[in-house]
């Protein structure tokens, strides 16, 4: 038997060593490839799975009223989010999650399936921190939370239209929240963190961008006066079954808006339940024909023309006049021979028209435009309307006549308040403003002597013979003008009315100007609708409280302290004489049909 050839141990050893060397070399090459050549690629891949850049939520700046009372604050909340892929991989936990979120299982499953190719989706926000903690305690795979902020409005619907509101991301959507969004919002930061597979932050790696919290804002609004205006306007709306209303109050000395309220209102803390029409700020967005409140500026133009003085006689007999073309203008009754002052006292359409016919359309337009009609006030409120003041060349005799007593043009309550504030400020116009202490220069629009004359004439409107007697404020002199206009519709006017009052107090040294507008008193079913009966009492009640809150000294303070028994008749009488006449004309004759 032939013996086997002995194995070549040395060759085998070399072979094994060669294999080991090659394997080691391959491992070394692979290690170099992983650790050196393609290090960045694999590092990025690892980071993509566990390293995240997440925003650092910042608190929106607080809004304060002029006295430091908070009007809008941001409170911390949580946003619950989830990874659809992980959640769908654990279907047995979905019923539990649906119950915790307060949604149906079918709705949750459908949302997850729609985003099954994503790794992030919000499940619910905002969530109260305590509720979020309870939900996270369930330890459902793929569910986590992040910090956010929610806006809260302590005054609710009282300041809803003025402040506006923010969206779910805490960005301003309407009102001053939108106007000052860049100032209030701040800038979120960014940090890099390591998260585990459940989404929990394991380690903060680095701060990429420092957060800049929003800046606080102090408004000119006085929360106390705002509340009084809201309360009285709402009471009047309910009492007279009106559809809506607005009130604007300006500080004469600086143009600051102390109050701006509207009805109907809404709760900005639960804005989703409010009708869109309720969220409209009628004080700056809705336009009206100002009616007899415009006669004030017709008188200003007449005095400035030099052809008229407060005591210049005007014969309004027989209480109506016919213009070229057959258009007839009428007063509520025949006032006979009167003077310019009593044109305002009695609110004579015929008297206003006769003054207008003595002036050029260009002069009247210039005066009205100087007082801010036909352009935005510049208050900065989003969506403000400029109103409408037709150009002078478009005025025929009929247009000139109707514009002289407040038809054929449109204004906002804010514009009307600005114009009356210019008179109260000695003929100097200021833009209304919502920020306390903001620089707000004025400009001369009419001679201060004329402004003083008109204020004295407007005081008679709130006297025993005027139609604005119900606007009287006890112990203070009041100057103002009531107005009533019919609501315009396509091709004419309907028998629904807008009641107005615009005035200043105290007339001796005006501090505040207020404008009250109430739409559709009586709900179109008849009853009182004159501005002197509907809107003037609101002005009286609000300004009475405002004078007390601002600690404005009464007129004739020495007599006031003496407690004279006839004081109620001497200053700010509040009772009506037995023959109190409504001041407004019969608009079925005075406006286009």
C-alpha cells in the first residue's frame, strides 16, 4: 500500500496567514473608509436619525392698557405631536390614544394613514400642560410634545375688535395683534438636540440661534372707559332693538384712542364660535352717510368764506326749497327766519343748503378734505376704510345741497371723531393713534377763531332748544351735533336709519371727543330713530363716567361746590322740556327716493 504524501504544513500556514492578512487589510480599509473617507456621510446619516434642530418657542409680548392693565397675555401650552410610522406600527395602542385626544378611532387612523410616509404630525394643539403630561404618561410609542404659547384676552369681548386675535401659531390675524405683529411676535430660537426613538430629548447638543422674546406694547386704550363705552352701547342696542353700533373716544390733546367698541362683539378666547360679521371692526371699516353731523363742517366752510357769521340771518321759510331740476329739500317744519347758529341748533336742511349754494364746490371740498374726509385717518388699523368724498367737479346743485347736510358722501366713525377732535383742538388735526405716548404732530386745518365759534354754536345743540339735549353731561358744558341718515341701498334709500351723535366735553376746554353710531334702531319696524334720542344718551352716560375716571374738573367749579339748587339747569341739564322737538328733518323728503 502506497503511503500518503505528507501535508505541506508550511504552505497551509502561509495560506491561513495570507487569508488573515487579507481579511485584516479589508477590515482596515473598511474602517478607514468608514472613519475617514466617508465619515461625514455616515455621521449625517446617524444624525438624521437621532439629531434634530428644533425651534425654541418664544412668548409673544404682552399688551397693556395705558394704566398698565394687561389686555393680552401669552400662556404656556403644549403641542402634542406624533410619528405616523411608529403609531401605525402599534395599532393596538391607537384606541387608547384616540380616547386621550378626544377623537374617534376612525378619524385618527385616517389622519395617520394620510401621513404614513411622514415622521411628524401634530395630533392636538394647544393642550393644557397638565393634560399633556397625563397623555404622555401613557407612553404610547411615537407620541411626544413641544412647548408653545397661547394668547389669552382677560377683557374678552369688551376689547375684541380693538385687539383682534392670533392664530394657532400665535401670529396676529386681525386688529392691533396684526398691526403690531412684528413688534409683539419676537423671533423663535433654534437648538440642536439628540432624540431617542420615542421622540424624547436625550441631550441638548448646541444652541444654533438664540430666541428673542416678543416686546411688550402699551396702548392708549383706557380699559375702564372702554368697558363703560361697551356697556352703554350694548344696553342701547338691546333697548332699541338695533342691529349694530360703534363708539369711538379720542383724547383731544394728543389724538390717542381711549376707547373703540362695537356691537355685536365676540369672545376672542373662543373666536371659532363667532360669526364672521361679528368680528368686523365697524368703527374703522364700515362707512355711513353722516347726516346732520356734517352740517358742522358746512358751517365751518361758510364762516371761512367770509360771507357768513354766527348771527347772519337766513330765511328758511316755508321750510322747503326746490333746486334746479326739481329736487326738493325740506325741514321737519318751517323754522322761518333764523341765523347761522340756529341752523345747527334746529338742524335745518334748508339753511345748510342756502349756505352751500353761496360757496363754490371747490371751497367746500377743500374744507371737508382738510378735516380728513375721503382718506384714511392714518391710525394704522388694518382694513381701515377711506370713506368717500366725491371730487368737487362732480358736484351739481343737487350734490352740493345733499353733501351740505350729510348725504352723498360716506365716512367711518373714526373719521368723524378725528374731524370733531380737530375742531376741539383749536382747528388742528391729528391722526388718531393706539400707542400711548407716540409722537403725533398736528397740522392746522382751520383758523382757531372759527373753530371756537363753531364749538360755541354746537353748545346750543345740547341746550334746551337743540336736538342733542339728551347728550348733556351733568356739571360739564357739552358741544356736539346729532344726526340721522337713511341707509343707502342700490338705487336709493330704504326706510332704515343710522342714528349718530358726535360731541366734545367739556366744551370750555375740550378733553374728549366721542362719536356714537347706532344702526337700524327699531329693527326697521318703526319707533324712535333720531340721533338725538338714540345715540345722544349713550354719549351722555359714557362721558359722565369718563370725566369722573379722568378726574376732569367740572365747569364753573366754584358754583358746583356751592351746591346751587339750580345747578342742574345751569350746567349739563339732563331733563327734557315738555315740548322737546326732535332735531332731524323728515328724510322721506330730504333724501333721494
